[in-house]
C-alpha cells in the first residue's frame, strides 16, 4: 500500500459523527465542518458539527450514567483503561499517522504522543484501585471521623489541538478511574484523534453514556449552556489563558470545580557552569518538541554572558540542520504550524524583536510550500522589552537573552504573568536548588529539557492554571472528600 493510500485509509476508518449516549450519530442540525491538513491546506474530511441540542443530549446521557458508573467496581474501571491502553499501543502507527495528518507534527513525534497518551490510561488504570479514605477518633475522643472519596460527578472536558490525544487521555484517564461521567469537546482543528479515542474506549468496554465526544465549530455555544445548567459539576480545561478565564467566569454561576491547564512562557536558564552540550540538547527538546507549539516550550533562553556566544553558535547549528516538511515524509523533524494565523503571529513576534535590535542567526522566515511552515529560528541579543518575552511564541523560534548575575536571571525569568515550567542548567548543586526554589513555576526541568510524564504532577501557578494532572494527585481533581462525623463513642 502506498503512503497516500494509507493516509486515506486511516482517515476513512475514523467515525465522523458525534459520540453521545454510547452511539454514533449526526448532529441534530445535520451540520458538518471541515478538517484540514496544515501541511497542505487541503481538506481531509468533514465531521459532524455539534450544536447546543447535541450538548444537552450528551449531558443527559452523562447524568443518567453517573449513579451506576460511580458504583462500578474500581477494578473494572481500571481494566477498561488498561484495555484501552493496549489498543492504543497496538494501533500506534495508524493513530500517529492520523494525528500527523490533522495536526502536522512529524510522524515520529506523533508516535511518541500516542505512547505518552496511552501511558495516562495505564497510569490511571493503576490508580483506580487506590482511592483511599480515612478513619480516626476525634481529638476529644467523643466522635469518630469517617472520610470517604466520591466522584465529583458529570464533568466537562475541553482540550486543545496541540496534543490532540494526550490532552484527552490526561483528563479521561483520571475521570474514568474516579468514576465520573464526561462530555469531551475536542479542538475544532483536531477532532479526529478524539473520535478515534472514543471508539477505542467503547471497544474497551466503557459503558454507554460515560463518555460523549462533541466536535463543534461553536465551542462556546455548546459548552457554556452546559456549564450554566447545574448538572455538570466540574470543568477540566487545557488551552489558552484567555479562554480559561472565560470558563472560570462561566463556572462561577454554578460554583463548579475547575482544573485549568493554561498557557506558558517558560524561561530556560543556562549558567556559566553548565554542561554546555547538555544545555544545547535540552534547549532543542524544550524548544522544538511539537514544532514549538507546546505550553512547556522554552520561550526565553537566558544564557550567562560567559557562554552566550558559544551556546548561540551551537544551538544555531542544530536548529539550522533540522529538516522542515510534511510530517509524513521520512526524516522530517519540523512540521507546519497549525494555521496561517499562527504563522503570522510568529512572524510578527520575530519582526518586533528584530526591530528592537535582535539578530537573526538562523531562520527568521516562512518555509516553502502550501502548508503553514516556518523555519527553525534562533535570535541573539534579544532585548527583554521584546514582545516575545511576554507572549507565548508557539512556534520554532528560540530567542537568546544574555545575563550577568543569578539575581538578574531570576528576576527576568519570573517577570511574567505565567508560571507553568522553567528550565535550569547548572552543575552547582547549591545553585540548582536555590534557583529551583525561587522560580515561580509549577514545574522545573533541572538539567533536563522535558518535564512531561504521566507519573508526575503536571501544572502551573499564576496565570498558567489551577490544579495538577497526572501523578498521584491527578485523580484528586475528579474526587470530592466527604467527612462523616460518627457520634456515640
Ligand atoms: P484555545 O484557543 O484556548 O482552545 C482550547 C480549547 O478551548 C479548544 O477546544 C477550543 O475550541 C476551546 N474554546 C475556545 N473558545 C472557547 C469558549 N469560548 N468556550 C469554550 N471552549 C472554548 O487554545 P489552543 O489554541 O487550542 O491551544 C493552545 C493553548 O493551550 C496555548 O496557550 C497552550 O499553552 C495551552 N496549552 C496548555 C497546556 C497545559 O497543560 N498547561 C497544554 C497544552 C496547551 P475551538 O478549537 O473550537 O476553538
């Protein structure tokens, strides 16, 4: 089979309807919207376009399924997750190709994301049977305390386009483990991975109504009425800080539990005493994972003046050698950006920095072809006043800003409303701990360029969000604590 035939086949195999109440169905209005391949701008397929009525049908199904799902044996909930993990891994190649087609990331990276996404299901299959309560005597000895954990209830899950599978499983895994029913609204640009995932969970034995998936071209029109309805008890969102704020406002009405995984503006600090080659390697990972379209992407590279020139030279060499192209082609390491608007934003941030005195060491312009390609770029002597030091770049641009002292670097690193992740390269143990403590972020990559791991608590502080996903705390986001005071001791 040729690659073109395989591409057609993986797209054809995905259900294109809505998934609600355990069945695949068209939108009530009959509407559909187009899904594009960002590497060519061509249409891959059309999917059902959910409206408000479809949202309520999914909510009704979630509410109806909630009581029996909460009582479902934790071991069985775990086994459904485990089976889904196995299915994802068995179909890793096809699912990766599908993701490359709708999102653009190179095939090898898409395969990595399928494994990462599957691992959330595996991790939470293990957590499902470890939900614990407590039992104790009150301090005055006159009552007993019984503490139990219960599912929060029907949950709204909203995910972005940049990690179309993993951002779904990072929420669905703990929600299933905790016994919550769900309505998932995937990003408009990448609904196919979420639809494929819903079909896998159905095949793995997820009962009817526990999960609905609603692709839509009218995100707010579908989600806002549900958040204001009173029967949804939780919203878990991954996306931009601006949309997160809106959802927090909408959640206030019904005092919903919220988890917010929002934007980032990660500083990447390299001190004179760092292993420079390791720092360059880490910068490549922190910057170029997902074509720079990651909330964890290194957005500002602060390099101590003694090594700044050497670091910039080595990084430029690596960035300049990356192969740009369609993610399905052999050896391609950098795919297209998600759309024309994203590429214009990246170009305007580069132009702004250059206008303020930054030097382009490599890249700095759009790539060839019909897709939304942008060349891997390194900028040196970037002034801290540049727009890109306060704005999430979301593209393959590495701005280098040099510094003299640790205090100066820390002040610059923390000078942002965001607080998701920071990276730090040093061989001095005291400095490593001192600076890690002082960085105002939810995560720190200490001498490593990737922090994402299903077994670790992922999340940010400040405007980067509320709550954590993954790790032993990930399931907490979907559990309530009930205390029963037992008298008559
Ligand atoms: P986005 O524009 O905020 O969209 C995220 C999701 O929210 C999409 O499903 C989108 O639907 C939906 N949405 C948009 N407006 C909405 C509204 N008014 N009501 C309800 N839902 C709405 O973000 P994005 O561009 O897809 O993703 C990039 C952002 O996500 C970046 O800021 C990145 O840092 C952040 N992110 C954070 C994490 C993390 O873990 N902290 C991880 C990944 C990404 P449509 O697609 O239909 O617009």
